C-alpha cells in the first residue's frame, strides 16, 4: 500500500511541477528582482484559468497523500 502511495505521490509531484512551470507570471529576468514592468491587473481566462485550478487541485492532492502516508 505504501509503495503505491509513493508512486502516486511522485506522479502528482511531477504534474504539480509542470503546472507551476507552465503558468506565465511576468516576463524576463527583471521580474525576478522586483521590476513590475508596468503590469496591469487582468483576469484569468482560458488555459491560464485551467492551469491555475489544476495547480490548486494537485497541491491539495499532494498534501492529502503526504498526510495519508504519514498516518500509515
């Protein structure tokens, strides 16, 4: 049982990493050092919204799997 949970948790962690990396937040190296570059507020639409909710879902699944593995 723990081996199966470990494999599932590894798969979820890879998917979580991919969804985080696919999200577009600021462009260029300047955003890493605090430069806004004149960004304005915009709502999430389409694929960006799907990636946002997928990231939240995968993070919740990862935390739940971690707690279950600790309890076993």
